């Protein structure tokens, strides 16, 4: 039945989106090394408009513990510095007139645990989203008229298998991220 496939497709699409969101959230959680993703969401007030940092400067990683930001327009250096401070990333930018250097401090054991908890909460939120997608799919199946109960039960079983697969995916992503965070 086309309606059953449509509902299953919608559920799978929602679960895929949840996993993509989790992967994006995990990119923002640092794991001891400098990365351009740490500053990708910084918005700079540039000529009166909030602009992504990547559109006003070149962001480079010269070594594992340093982020170098070289603005294309020198007049933006103050605005970039202010945006980094306001973004609550925990970095103290140093400005040498040409570019901004961010020293990424090594993670303490306590900070690693905090980041691990943050990753765990992201994974749990994703599992909730996956389960909600399952619930929505099940509700839609029950609303269908003129479809045999056996077909609906079969589709519910398929959606449950899909849910289990995505929950396991969340757990696997979390284990990998936790390993990265806790590795010294």
C-alpha cells in the first residue's frame, strides 16, 4: 500500500534528520584538539549585519592546540574578537593586528567529564526525537481507513525495527564521541 510506504518513509526521514543533528552537535563538542568547527557558529557583527565568521575571515589550524583567524578586512578584527568573546567558547583571543590567535587549552579531567555529559545529553535528546518519530508514525498508521489490521501490524513491526536501529546508531555515535573526549 502506498500510504503505508509514505508513512514509513516519513518516519525514516525524521530519524535520519535526528542523526544528522546529533552528528552536527557532536562536531561542536571539542575533543582536545583545535578544530575549525569550534568557531563555525560564531556570528560577527559586520557592517551592521550578523555574518558567519567563515564569511569574513580565513580560519586555519596551524597546530593541534591553536586556531588562527585571519580577517579579509582588517577593520573587522575588533568585531571578530568581540564575537568570539561573546560566543562563550571559553577562549581568550589574542590580536596581533593582522590576525587573531586562539589557544585551545588542554582539557582537564573535570572538563572531559562535563563534555562527556554534554555529549550524553545530546544523544539522549536524539533518542527522544527518534522515539517521537516512531510514535507519530504509529499514530498515522492507526488513522488509516480500509487497511487490514495485519498490514498495519506488519508496518508497526517494521517501524519498531527501524527505531531500534536508529537508537543503536545514537549509542554507537555516543561511544565514539565519548572515546574521543576521554582520550588524553
